[in-house]
C-alpha cells in the first residue's frame, strides 16, 4: 500500500516538474526525462511486475497529455519498468553505478523507440541528427538529474521496505 502511494506521488511530482518547471528551463530545447528516472528506479527497487504497472501508469499519463496516439508511451514505459525490474535480484543496496547505468540505458532505448515510431515510420531518415540533437543531450541531462533524484527514491522505498518488515515481525 505504501509502495503504491509513494509511486503515485513520485509519478505526479516528476510529471509536473518535467512538464512545467523543466520545460521552462530547458537547455537547448532539451528537458530531462524524469518519468524514466522514476519508472526505472521503482522497477529495479521493487521488482518487474510493479515496474511494469508503474511504467504503464507513467506512460498513460504521458499519452493523455502529450501523445498523439494513446498507448505508445504506455507501451514504452511499461517495457522499461519491466526490464529494469529484472535487475532487482542483482542490485546491491549501496550500489549507485548500476541504477545510473540502467537509467542511461533506459533513456537510450526510449529515445531510439521514439525515433523509430515518431520519425522513421514517417519517412524521416536523419538518424544522426536525431541522435546528436535529441537522444544524447537528453540522456546526459537525464543522467545528471538521476544523480539527484535516484537517492531520494531509493531512500523512500528502503524506508517503506523497512517499515513493512517491521510490521510483519509485529504481526507474525
């Protein structure tokens, strides 16, 4: 229950920050993808099924407000949440490199999927331009923001896990 509340709060806050504050302070027209940070972090902190659900919710939120086709972002984020959830078993509690690398990889996958669906299928074959001007700068900006946001998400979900373990000890 607490995981759900925390996930919803992180999704709403990251969505609002991404679509308002960061879009105002964009660097060269690039905004960090905070939703990927939240979905990937929750995926590998909680697990693949939960990551899938959080990714679907994040993608649906993006679809409703920014998507031209409902379901495309939901599909992208859902798969990213699931794929990051696969790494839960090898995530060490104090490891900072693996989560950041997974967020970088998730952003690169997301950028390429967006290129394929929104540009390549429409006949825009200028891949190198898209890579240099959108994918790489967004990945760098998202990575910098992940270094700030991931510890907050990790701390929150660790406290929730500790609280749930303590509650189980009391009950059972």
